[in-house]
C-alpha cells in the first residue's frame, strides 16, 4: 500500500504517490532541465532527491529556528570521519516516504532500487569510528536533540578497492564528481584559519606579558551542510563539513605583486588540506598534512560555534560551557582544546585559569583503541612549525597540571609525572594527544564495558586514580533505521506485523519477538526471509566475483577493516583446514558453507594486503575444485563499504567476530549482524561480551582466550611453535602457504603469513586460539543442522538486540556527559 502511515508520519501524511509523482516530474523539468522521455537514471535520481529535499529543507529551517529561539544547549560532535553511506533511501525512510516514492516511480516505469543504486556512497571515513559518528547523528536528530556534526568535506573519501589477480588495488574515490544533491554550500559562514609563522612576546606598560601569533598563512574554510533527517522528520540537524581554500587576502596580495604562479601554488596547497581522507595507516602517522587537517577543521568549527554563541551572549563567556558541549571522536580533533584556550586568552583577553576551566567543562573525549601503535603522537618539531602558539600553550597546560594537580597527589614522584606528562621525552620529543585529551576533558569514555575497564586499568590508571569520576563507559550502538528498517524491508515488515511498528524508535520492543521464537510458522517465515535475502546476496556475489553460491549453504560473513588483530587470517587458516579435511575425507560431515569476506587494507599495510591476496588465492582454488562437491565456497567481495554492507548483513547466517581478546574496543558490525538474525561466532572481546549477555549463551558461540588469559599467556612467554609442532593440522596448513598449491608456479607468494605466525611471534595469538575456533565452527555446524533450534536462536538474536541501538548510546551520553534537553520541533 503506497499511502502513508498517518499516525507515524504526520509531517508527510498528506503526500500521496500522485503528488510525489507530480513533484518528481516538476523537478525533472524545472530543476534538472530534462523530461520523462529522455531522463537518465541519474536525472531521475536528481529529481527524486529534489522532491525529497522540499520536505527536508523546510524541516531544516524550522529546526534551526527552534534551537536558536530557545538558545538551546547543544552538543558538537567533532570527528575527522563521518561514514554516511548513501542518503536517498535513508531520508525517504526517515520521512515515511519510501513506499510513496516507490509507487510514484513505479507509475513512471522506474525501479526505485536501481535508482538508489545510482548514488555514490559518502565514504568520508575508514570504518567503525566513522560509521559510529554517522549512526550517532542519526540518533541525535531522531531524539530531537540539538546537535551539530563537524568534520571535513573531503574531495576524495576512502579509496575504491579493486582486485587485480587477487591483489588489492586502490583507486581514488570521487563521490561528488558530478555534484551531490544533499549538501548546501554556506558562503555566509566561511571562516579563516591561521597556520605557521612565529610568536611574539609583548610587554605592556605594567610589565604584563602577552603573546601575539604572527601566522605564516591563512586558510579559508568553506562550510557545506548536510541535513540530517531524524526519524519521522520532525527535527533536521546539520552535519557541517569544511572545505579548504586559499584565503582571498593572501592570494590577491601575492597575485598583485606579480606572482601569478605563486598565487596558484598557494591555491593548490590550501586546497590540498581537505583533498583526501587519510586511511588509518600506521605508516602514515606523523604526516604534516594530517595535523593540518585536524587543526583546520577544529579551528573552523570552534569559530563557528563562538560566532553563534556571541549572537546571544556577546563577550560574556560565563555561559559558554553551559551552552556548548564538544565531543571529541578519539584524539584526532584534540587540538581543539588548546585552540579554545588560545582564543579565550589571546583573542579575548581572558584570565588563563578561567579559560582553562571553560575548556575542561566544554570538552569530552571518546577513546576507541588501546593498541599502543594507534595512540596518536606528534613530534614537537612539527607542532612548532605548524602551530607555534599551540605548542607554547600545551607546554603551559602541562607545566601547570604537573606542578599543581599531580604534585599534590604524588609529591616529588617524577615517574608518575613522566607518565602523565603531555610531552614524551626521548630521542625526539613528542606531544601525546591522549594525555592532552584526558587532561583537557570533563569526561573520557570507552566504547564497551570491557574496553572502558581496560582504559582505566591498563591505558590511563594514574588518571583514573587522580580523577575517579572522569573515566566512564558508553557502549556503542547502531541505528536501527538504517541497519534494520531500510536494509532489511522484509524482516522489518514481519516485525511490524508481530510487535507493531514503533520499534524503530524503541528497539527494546523487539523483545516481544521472543514469544514467537518457538512458533513453527513464525520460524518458517523468519527463515524464509533470511533465505530470500541470501538469494539476493548470491546475485550480488555472482555479479561481483562471478562465483555461484548456493543460498541453502550457511552464509558465514566477516566484514570489517583488514587488520591482524581482527584475525581474518585465523578465519583463513580454518577454511584451509576444512578444505584439507574435505580433500582427505570426501564424506567429511559438514553442511555446505560459503565464507564471505569484505575488507579494505590500509594501502601501506603490507601484511594486511598479503592476507587479502591469500584469501583470494585460496578462494580461486577452493571454488574450482570439483572434488569437494560444492561443500565449500570462499568469496571476497571487492570494495566493501556501507552500501555493500546493507546487502550483506541481512543475508548472514553466521557473524565472525574473532578478534584477540582485549584488542577490539567494541565492534559495531557485530551488532548489525546479530540484529539481522545472524549467530555470532566470537571471542570474549569488545561488545561481543555484552551481546552474549543479552542474547544468552545458547544463542552465540564463544571461543578462545579471555582478556586475562591473553595477558597470562603473554606474560608467561608465548611460543607459536608449540602449536605448530603440537597440532598436525596447524602444521600442515601453515606449510601449505609455502608451496605453490594456491599460486601455481609461484611458490612462496603466501609465505609472509606463515612467517608472521611463527618467526613473527604470532602477536595476535591465532595459533593459540585455532583449536577453540575450529571446535566452535563444529558447534555452528551441528547447530545449523537442527533447523528449528537455529531458527529460534536467530530470532532471539534479533529479539534481544535492543540495547545496541544508537539511541540508547546517545541517551547514555546525554545522561552522563552532555546533559542535553530534547527540543521536538512543532512543524507548522
Ligand atoms: C590515525 C592517524 C593517521 C591517519 C588516520 C588515523 C586513524 C583513522 C581512523 C586511526 C584510527 C581510525 C579509526 C579507528 C576505528 O574505527 N576504531 C573503531 O571504532 C569503533 C567505534 O567505536 C569500534 O567499534 C572499533 O572497535 C574500533 O576499532
């Protein structure tokens, strides 16, 4: 039925397929200069987005007016990454217009699913951290909370991945090459940001000291606003992304002096700042341009916030931290802390202690990793060159902190001071962004219970002793609008019919499904939907890889960035072991299985790329081996991204969450997969622990060393060789890597994996966990043969995922950190 559900979507209740169709045709002509006879898919898409934007933009204006008139306290989510994916389907769903648009297009002989496939993903992020930011701003708008997302308007998002002979090739992503209908340029809100130069110390007549920063150049920030449509469309918040340009002033100065080429060079350099998203690559750490990006967008955003604040409060700073909360998405925007202090002290002449109090009340910081190599550090040398005044300010913050707070708690203890110092001494002095973030924040949170506990005990124990209230937990969540309602319409329909249609804003309502978990008819319906979704994914697999897979096989999916700690290579070892068992015993008892991967490796991460290559090579061999009777298939889908995830997740039977315990801060793919009825095979790591608690131990398969056992093994001295010599299957599989079995004529091409697991010391304990993992898979196999038992577990996974919705995470942030009030917009 293509009319609107009036009670759910009062705002768009009067829109019918007919009126929407008229609007599409109107925009096709008037806005996009074409007509129904010659419109391409792109023109249809343009016209639909224009029709849609009529509603988005009116709610946007009303929302912003409501916030302004009420002078609302707001949260400002600072993030280098927003992994938005596609917006058309999501916005249609959130406005209750998806079915209306579908029918309108149908009447115009256009297929809506083909049309939404026209849209390039907005891939302005690497993975979990960026997608979390996107889920959070969806929740903030849905919950009517005043919020702005601030980030960078990258010209090129995360690279597009292709495979050539199984190797990853990176191609540039150009998501907005032909324009993007969801963003609005706001030249009236341009900001200018100084960089480089030197600091002058001035003495006034009374002997007072002040600092004047003489910047070497100025970069212009042009804001692009992406409207964020909350569910039901009442509140539309803003994601404001800054694009860098050369400052007009500098440009014309040089130009007029006859330096056309120099002016052009300045242009190019300034525009480089927002040119491309950095992949999360340790080899790229410490790059000047990355620090420039961090400062550029933090400074633009703070100026934007201050400008808005001053419209009401002028130069009275006493209300700043009651009006403004800033959340730092990891340490990436931590430079905002000294920047706010600099503005208050240098530009507005505020007293240092007063300014520092405001800073500390304003900022909070979310930590997303414990991996030592991922903790951000910048060389003092680089800082001094790019941000000389900020370096001075950081030294001053540090000196005061160590001399007062640390000295009071640990008098004369230089060891503690060296640990808590923002500056790391050594060969090259470094600025520790983590310490700066903790010291300058009001709250610090980890992203799952176990992770937050480790932040306290292992990462920042002294800070926890100093400020027992500061370190806290907010377990991650995902938006059920995108990750269930929009991506899995058949399951959403079944849920609507079973528990009502209010679950998208109250996911705990899914709990009611547990009453149907034993019901045969319901089980059949639930599993039929899963089967249909697998049929659809099988088509995608065929298109992308030319491999045919059987939808009645178990679809076993591992989707996430490629990293040793996430252990895609443990999955691979097990696949090779299964293959070998099948070769040695054609009657080996297993339900047919398709192992499906999606992952990008950072371009400079050689071993990660080798693992992709190895999986592709094993896949080639396995998929073309007639001896194993199609019992085993392996596919690696290229260019994993949000829109591909939306096709894979609804089709998963098994969710691979197999990181070494203590390494995955939370994981969020684990939540999306379980929400769609996949059974987790996982370690006791990150949010897996809480997922297991929620769904019950009978409905997940847990294996492997625990956090404490990992610590104990490492302390005792771990030797992978013990497992190599102790388990003939492990030995056979590892030795296989050195032959040319998977790479005919090219022996040794896969040797780096064996090498890392033996001579390299197997830092992520793959061999130690192999046996447990293998047995866990046997459990999965047995469980799947019990059709009713499996269906029940799958249903209960969906039923008990209420906790892991991002509305709950946001409510936790509101209660514990942001102290915000909702302002539902009353639409005229
Ligand atoms: C660092 C330096 C230079 C360039 C890039 C980076 C960089 C970029 C992105 C470092 C890290 C990231 C992203 C990290 C990330 O996605 N972490 C994940 O965050 C999720 C949300 O909290 C968690 O669920 C995952 O466990 C965590 O790995």
